[in-house]
């Protein structure tokens, strides 16, 4: 028999969001910014040594947020976005999962979280990640979350951060998506 899911009180959710939900969003943005750091040398493009770690961080935090908003395998100790809404259920009009986010979650499970034979070899055309497009897909979900979450459950600093980052980042990510498209749309 499956254990029932532990659902935090409003006060616990408020504190949880201030630390953990904020951290996931903050790390997604920070690692995305690190991925923009590329160094051009006379011999061509050189990626900084921390680039792989930034890519893995970006993918991990993106996957964590996708699972938070669109859970597929819920464990008793999981905290979900629905916990933050009135009646603990997703409001009408909340964005459905974008195909690019669903695909990214599946890719993260196979290419980052597990050692499997499903990992793709270096140079495989489907191996990369479309950072700009992924950010443009997840941030409307974050904005809807901030808009619809109950203020006694979602800490104001989280809502303010989402609003500020979305406002400041939307143009930057759109440009990043265009740049990615010029460079084949993929970060590897």
C-alpha cells in the first residue's frame, strides 16, 4: 500500500518556498547565465572549464522545476506546485506542459540522472539543449505560478524574484534563442 503524501501547512510552505523553491529558480537562471560565457580564441571557440557543470546544473534545475509543476511519479515527501494554490489544485488556465519541457524532462532522466545505454554519443545531433527556448518555455509557467499561488503559501520574495527575472530576462532569452538558432540551436 502506497504511503500518503505529506502535505505541508501554509506556514511550512511559506518557509519552504523561501528557501527551496527560490533556490531552484535562482540556480536555473544562474546556470543559464553561466552557459552564455563563451571565450573566442584565435583557434576558435573555447568553453570555460566550468561549462559542463553549468550545463548539468541548468538541466537538473530545469528538470526539478518541470517535475514540481507537472509531476509524473509522486513520492510521499514531494512538494508540488499544486500545494501552493487555493484548494491545493491547479487553477483553470494554468499552462499545460510545453512539448519542449516534456522532452527536456525525458532527456534529463536519460542523459543526466542515470547511466543508461540511452545516453547519446558525443556529436549526436539530438544530444544538445536549447537553453533560450527552454527558458522561454518555463518562465510563463513560473509567472503563472507566482500569479496564482496563495500569498500565505508562496513567499513574496519568490514571487518578486520570478517577476523581476522574467521582466529582465525575457528579451535576453529571446536573443539567446535566436543566437542558439544561428549556432544550430543547441548547447552541448
